[in-house]
C-alpha cells in the first residue's frame, strides 16, 4: 500500500458486495499513522506473492481506519504474472446487473445472441440474481483470441446499453473473468450502480429482447456517438425511477435538448442544413429561413420529417411542455392525472425516437407504449405489446 511518500506491506482482501461495490480490507504489517483524505492512496500486488492473480496499481479511497482499513475501489484489475500471447485462445465470462424481469420464468435458463461479425454470446441467469439487487446474469463468449479482449468488452457493454433501454433498468458489467484452459488468468471487478432496478420495460420478454439485440446492435454502433445515445438512454431510465412528475418531465425535456443539439451538430451541420452559432444554437443555411436561427421545435421537426423518423409526430405540445417545465418548474394541468399523461406522452415519444433510430420498424418489432402500458382491452389482462412502426 502506497500513501503519500509511505510504502507499507499489507494483507489485502478484495471483495464485491451484493450491491456490486468493490471493497478492499487492508491489514498492514506494521502500525501506521492515520491516512489523510488529501493524500493519494494506491494498492498493488508484489510479484511472486501467494495470490495467483496480481492486483494492478489501483487508486483507493480509505473509508474506515481501525486495526484494519476499509477502502473503496472504482475498478480492481487482477492478472496472472505471465499473461498469454495475443494469439492464445481464451474464454470470457461477464457478470451483468439488473436483467431480472427477463428471467422471471423458471424454465428460462439461457439464450443465445447471434450477431453477424461478432462471436456468439450465451446469456444465462445467475444465482446471485435471485434478488433485485446485484448481479442477475452471466454473458459468456468462448474461443476468442486474447488480443480481442478489449473488443469483446466493448461488445458486451453495447449489449448492456441496449438491455438497459429495453428493460428500463440500468444494466452494466460488474465483473469480468478471462479463462485460459479453465484457468482464471484475469479478473476485473467494477463498482457499478445497481439502484436503478425497477423501471417499466420497453421490450416485453426474452424472445423480444433477443430479437431486439440482434437486430439493433449494428444500428446502435452507427448512431451511438452521433446522437449521444447512451446519455439519452440513461435520462429515460432516471426519469422512470424518480417519483416526482416534475422531475420526470424535466429529465425527458433534457432528453429532447440532448437530441436537438447532437442531431443539429452531428447531422444537420455536416449535411449543410445548419451552422452552429453562439450559445449552442444553430441557424439555417438554406431554404426560406436561411440565416435565421433554427428553433428548438424546428430542429426536432426536421429530425422527424427529413429523416423519416416518426414522420410528423413531433408536436408543438412537447415544445410547450419543455418551455413550461424549464421556465416555471411546473406542468399545467387540471389535475395530477393530466400532468402524468403529458409526461407519459412525452416519454413515449422519446422511446419511439430511439426505436426508430435503431430501425425497429424494419422487423415490425414489438414494444410496450409508455403512455399505454396496459392492454386497453378490459377483457384482456397483461401488457399492451404492440408492433412498432415509425408512421
């Protein structure tokens, strides 16, 4: 353990709690003075120690100081002293959080994800997923070259973002294990947020989820950076988890702002439709409005109309809702139900934008409308699972 200019030998036990936070319990070999919160503190394994895996240099935050120290870690990377060559064949297990709703039936144990150009992923339920907190699933990828490990991490992280949108719950990789001939040669433990675990679903069941991931992955790769898609997904999940209707609405209006800005900057400006001006605004470069500022409503209407995304669906009502919540902190409505309906209509539109960008209409994929999640037919119980179109 290194802190300030001091180096101390210590026994260290690293564990991942049920909530997926990563904790180190440190027993120094000699008495040490209190560690100031202003001093940088690091842990690392020494070569030839008793553990088969060595901890790479890791910054820690000391949270308790008694005979033993407790420290919080953002990420802990452990690896064997002699790493494989790039050509060596390995298998990867990644432990995912918050996918419980898709494995609620006891007969569903695992399913395969097959995406052209990517290795097959086997996604299975995990025993730690018996509760709503912590790891719920394992994603396994077999027989890859060690040099492809970083690509596999990015691949599974992308699947997690698609699952997050589909489930309404924030899913992430909390733990990764790399095995060579069944020997554990690398382990990565990550502190991730597991509290966003109760949101309403957009995609209904395991079969729909499989189709959604397999169809949407390549489209996700094409647009994720252009539209800042991960942040858009995260805003929707946050909105689903706050109990306050004003905050829900404000978050989804922020969704529209992120969508407006990134579409105008990364699509409109590059195609010669807009030019960026001061204060992150844009003006028209062509047409009857050339030289004039492009309004919030105009940019989002252009997104919908000219790109055939939910053509004509962006409503001035959403602009009015955005103006109300931003300028007054409130939503007008004769009662609370009317305010809730306004929010749900707005969130439903935002979900449909993401589905349209992911080309979900090409396969008539099913989804659950946010503004009508229950089957409108009183004679039929269950969710309102409908085919998606962008018309």
